[in-house]
């Protein structure tokens, strides 16, 4: 029988109340977005970035446009997504 270390299995990211660090959350989201699985998005972000489809929606590479968006209140950053716990 497989013996699991329950403390390791339910470990939390340092300084967080959940097991996912910012990097792991980004990797999970990228996998969900990119995967061809039936429950995923199947969007090929690398291709969409290379042919500049994504760049037109997220102008963070264009400093003038980015600064204008920031000025009018469009803030980008890491999202704090609830996990359904109380």
C-alpha cells in the first residue's frame, strides 16, 4: 500500500492559506487554457502571441497604451481567486 505523507500532500505555499504558489497557479491556468481536453479551452496562446492576436487585446508591450489604461483605471496583475472555502 502506498504511504502518503499527509503533511506534504496538503502543504501550503509559503505565506499562503492554499497549496498553490503564484508560479504553480500560472502553470495550472496555462495548462487549462492550452489543453485539448474536453473540459479545457484549447487555445494555443503561443501561436496567438506569435501572430499578435493576443497582443492587440493586452497592450502591455505598448507602454503608451498601457499607461493610458492604467490612468483610466484598468489595472492588471495577479488575480485573487477564491477557492470556495469559508
